[in-house]
C-alpha cells in the first residue's frame, strides 16, 4: 500500500504562459511566480493555481504560430 501523496498542482493557464517563472527553493519545493506581476498590479506575484482566467496570459506557443494542415 502506498501513501496518497498529492502531485504538483495543475498550473492552468500559467502552464504555457511566457510570464511564468519557476522559483526552486533549496529544500526542493518549486513555486510558480508571475513575471508580469512586476508591471501589472492586477496580477499576484504568486498566483493561486490553477489559474483559469488571466488578463495577461500570453501563450509561449500561440496556436496561430503553426499554420495547420498539410500543404
Ligand atoms: S500572466 Fe497570468 S497566466 Fe501568465 S504567469 Fe502570470 S498569472 Fe499565470
């Protein structure tokens, strides 16, 4: 029998956001920090995960950067 150890939280929108920064502590835990919070007062520096709505979400790889379909 194994103990139920919760996995990392789902980051939601932050998962593919260009503003997401990971801060790793010496003891191991990793915190997701919002880089856009430095200049945007609407955003928390350490957003509560999962982020489901964000006015500053900026996908690293936006869908329209890959023209779909075969030639
Ligand atoms: S801008 Fe929004 S989606 Fe992007 S890292 Fe910050 S809180 Fe997350």
